[in-house]
């Protein structure tokens, strides 16, 4: 009996069932799914099968995952326009695949190797039936944009236009997924992963025998926030510093600068995204140390990414007065640094620095040329410039900027 069953199945192009699991005494096989009766009489308003030609019919059914207790399928057909007592079933005389006119009970309980779509074929003259599967495929890769791999715990669901779940996928070798044996239909894919936003791809129109490749990109759902931002000015440089208030690993930022707070008028200052997490920094070279500049910190490569700003980097306050600072160290040996400033009142004036002893004798005179407004230093080392000839004692430094003169007392100790 079992041998006959296998021969009929193979001859009909059927899926090969694992009958040996049930032994020779098997009288039914589980076909999981809850189905109403199927008829193939064209005049029957309850007919739900599709004609493939004279006496050949087909019905597409989706078989759910196995469950308990098993559901059954009731195959009924009409003959000569009237319902008879004929049912599909299994009989000792005919085995599988033959309609038995006296089968009782009027249903089949069968086990298929996989859930999914199956085509049920029936011939209304020979009463033979067979099964095969659709050939459509939807496949592709799924990765997190930030991690560049498939996150642990990712699940994909394939749903048809009636919102029935056709299948799920939760193991991703090399970030690949695959849904096979699909009939022509319009599908949607729902993808979820821990710490990522749910992703939906709709209106996937699959035609007969087609194979569609769809790349799915997941995005972390942790919102990017900048909790703190500040700046420092140093001569013509501006140092921006900021920190993020949550997990922003893999998130980069761009810097935009302008002379007013209008973001649309600003220019991008960095070539590549700035990474850090949670502490970030950027060194910008200003065009004028005394000018105010406005900055925005913008999440890189995201159309709707976070924009933080404007940050106003105020210009340095210009020194409007000349000054001669106290030398350091003081007393000194062998050299000392003398700070001085050129104010706006003497911008681009000639600068001279001279040194005298207590009697007023000139020790040395140094022409420093024309200086623009700003802060400067001069290092005096009499052991080199005066070849170490002057002794320990009190000396005076005189700074001349244009027509203005300034002096400081210094002490040299040998």
C-alpha cells in the first residue's frame, strides 16, 4: 500500500511526503489549514477553482504553520450539475490521489513539509489530484545603516494584500533573507530589530515566476541629541566642542558657518563627517579674529537630521591702546621675554625697542619694522646680543610705537 502511494505521488509531480514517519498503518496525513469545501462545477456558485482546460482545475491555498489539533480540508465536487456524495480521500483500493465516491468521513488530513502556498490540481473525469508550488521569489539583504550588519533579533514578515502573514524570517546568514514559492500577488515586508525603527516596504508587485531582489536598510531609532556645545577663540582660530546626550555611535556631524544666523546662507567647513561619541570637536580657521561668526552643527548624511545652532562665536575685542608689559622672568638670566601690544591708534606704525643702563647709556637698539594691531613679544638675551659684556644690575626697556614711548625697569643677575 505504501509503495503504491509513493508511486502515485511521484508520477503526479507531487511534493514527496515523509510517509515513513507514520508507518504502514497510516490512514491519514495532516494538511494544516482551515478550508471550506472546494467544488469544480462551472455552474456551481460555490465553485472556487480555476479552470486549466477541459476537466482540469486548480486551486491556490495557503497552508499555515502546523498546529494542534490539526485542521482538515474537505474536497467536494459536483457531478452532472448536482451534488453527490463524492469526496476526495484515501482508500485502500485506490490509495492517494483518487476521489473515492464512498469516502467517509468527507475530508482529508494531510501533512505537507512546509507552510506556504500550494496549488491543488484536480481532474473531474479521472478524479485524480496532485500538488505543486508557485515559483515566485522575494529575496535580498537587510542591514543596519549604522552597524553595517544585520542586528541581532531582526525579524522580517511577508504579508499579502489581505494582511495575512505569509511567512517570517529570523535567521540571516551573510545578512540574506529569502521568501520562496510565492504566487503572483501584491506583498508587503515588515522588518523589526531591537533599537531600530520599524521598516515597511509596500506594494511589492510579484508576477508569475518572477524573482525580486529588495535591499532593506534599518535605521537606529535612538534620537540624536546634542546636549552641550561651546567654542573658544584663539587668534584667527575657532575651536568648537560639543557632546551628545545618548548613544550616537557611528553618527557623524557637519559644520556650517556664516556671518549671520541664516542657515541657508552658510557654507560647509569640513570635508568629511566628524565622528567622536560622546565628545566631538572641530578646529576652524576664521577669516578675521575680530569678526563674529555663526555656526550650525548638523547630523551628517541625514535629510531630516538634527541641526544644533546657531552658535555665536564672538570676535575678539581689539586692543585700541598700545602697551608695554612687564618682562618675565624678572630678575632674569640669561634672557627675558617682553610682551607688548600695538593698538588701533598706531596700526602699521614703526616699532623700536631699546635697552639702557641706569646712567642712560644705550645698550642696544632693535628696529622691529611696521606692526599691525595685535599682541607681540620680544626676547632679549644680552649674553648673545651684547656678548655677555654687561654686568648684573638695573636696566630699562624703552618701546617706541610711532611717536609714542613706553618704558619698563628690568633686573639682570649674573
